[in-house]
């Protein structure tokens, strides 16, 4: 009795094939993915230009000045937070 054992596909390969086959057969899903990608492009591309200005780049000329400003703001914020917490006790 000579039995030849057949290899079963790896679980990872089965999962990968499942998703690839699912995306190939998708009809409405492809349209939804296109809408999602367009929305992400609008959010991160267009809105960034209008709402997220380069504050540090326009106010300071060197990286050292920018770093000093950020450090001082973090320290100021931490001190203000610790004072408000101590006042609540």
C-alpha cells in the first residue's frame, strides 16, 4: 500500500487567494473603493493646502529656532496643565 500524500495549500495562501478572488468578483465594491480613494486624496491633498499652513517654516529661519519654539511651547503647556491639576486638589 503505497500512499502518496498530497500537500495541502498553506493557510496563508488560502487566505490570500480568498481575498484576491473576492476583489476580482467585486462589482459595487470597486466603485466604493474608488470613492474612498478619491475622498482620501481630497482630505489629505486639497484640505492640507488650505487648513494646515507651514507655521514653523514661515516664522523661523533655522531648525534650531524651530526646535526651541516647539520645546518652549511643550514646557509651557505642561506647566499650565500641572498648575490646573494642582488647583483641583
